[in-house]
């Protein structure tokens, strides 16, 4: 079964963190001036799961949360969004569920990320052993899971298990410098992980980290795309993206909106891109729909609650003038 045929099963296992986001409220408020906060599910992998489920797919999450009130809040939120949390393990002790304190503002935007002794990094080989990869159409993860042990080795074990089961691996590089000891370490681990992957998504900075320098990022994306059947999406911010697939490449612009915040675009792009492929859309149309979903999410409060439904995504595309031209 080919890559796209597998994805069209529309049932995904996602590895990586579920966290909690606190947004200074009302929108526009600076964190240091806030008297109240809006809370919602966060974490890149959980956000991707929400995007897929809201667009009609099925998603199961594999991660760890802390055995405390915030961990239980994350579990409750996953249940409310319809994400299968069978393989989300609660961990006691001093580990903590990831927490992001974020602002709904563009100018001088501040995000404070609490990842000290993060619970999701406690995911281990035993957690992966319990997952039946064969029941899913693809495995999805982001680069954050590779930043520390035992999560790193567990994720690579999951990649090998997915390959043995014949299911594709979708990887968002998602480089967060604060989670790594060094850029060199990230480059080495990312490059190892990329060898397993069928779809790789990242921006120019992230491919640059993997390549060892930003100037070498685009050539690395081109090289990785030479693997038959592999899809590479090289994101360029306001200049859209370049996608490599099936021996060719194409450029896609962005939908311009009045953004409220800079966060959530990457997670919504990946979720809508994969959900669109699962619905039988072409690779070109799926990238465009991912771009539309990204534009929607940055114009709304929160990340998980901002993910669009099919009707909202279709309406947005129908009522906007279209993708802006790419001028790299």
C-alpha cells in the first residue's frame, strides 16, 4: 500500500506532548498586566491531534502527563476533543505537565514556556511496546520528543516499530532550542530520525539546524526529497512554502489575515495538510488547505480551540481571495 493510501485510512497515532496553555485575557493584554487567564489544551502533538479530529479523522496520543491537577486537566481536554488517550501515562513525583503562558498579541509577543523536568520526556520503550502500530494509517510526531531521554530512544523505537508494521512516519522538525543541549546535538538526532520518515515538514531555520547551517537547509530538503515516495514541505514564513514530491517541486503562498498571535500556525498546518490528504485531496490542494488552517488559527485565541472544522475551513477558502504570490 502506498503512502497516500495508508494516510487515507484516516486513523493516526501521534507521539508527543499534551500540555496546558494559559493566555492573558482579554486578547491584547500583556502577561505582566494580566488579572485573568484563558486556559486550554496545548502542546504541539496534542494540537495536531485536535486539528485532525476536528477535520474528521481519528487520533490516538502516546505521551506522559504529570499525576496532578494539570495532568488531569490535560487528560480531560483530550477526552473532550475526542482524542484517544489510552496510551497517555500519568507519572508521579516531581515531573510536571508542560505549561505555556502566552499572549494573544503580535507586537512584542511574549511566551513563557515551563518545560523543567517535563513529564512528556518520561515516555519510554515500555509505552511504545503497548502500541499496536498496525491499526493506524500513519505515525505522526514532532521534533520535541527527541530532545531528551528516555523519550528520544522511545521515539526512535516507535519509528522502527512503525517501519516494521509498514506504516508511514510523518515528522514535523519543530526545533525548540530551549529543549536541547546544543544545536549540534539536535542536528545529529534530527538527521538520524529523518532517515525513517516519509513526510518531513519544517521551516528554513529548522532545516538549517538539521543541515548544520541555514544556508544548507534548502539543499538538504532537496536531498531528502530524492527518496522515492517521500514528501518534503519546506516552509518559508510569509513567503509560503516549497513542496518536493514525486520528482518535482511546487511553491505555495499564504492566506493573508489580521493575525492576533504568532502561535499555532505550524500545528494547524500539519493537521489540516494530513487531514486533507486523508480525505483524498491532492498534495497541492492539501498544502493549500494547510496554509488556510494556519491563517485561521493565528487569527483566533488559543491553539487547540482555534483549530477549524471542515465547514470553517471550506468557508475561509471560499471567502478569501486566495494564496498570496510567493516572492522569496
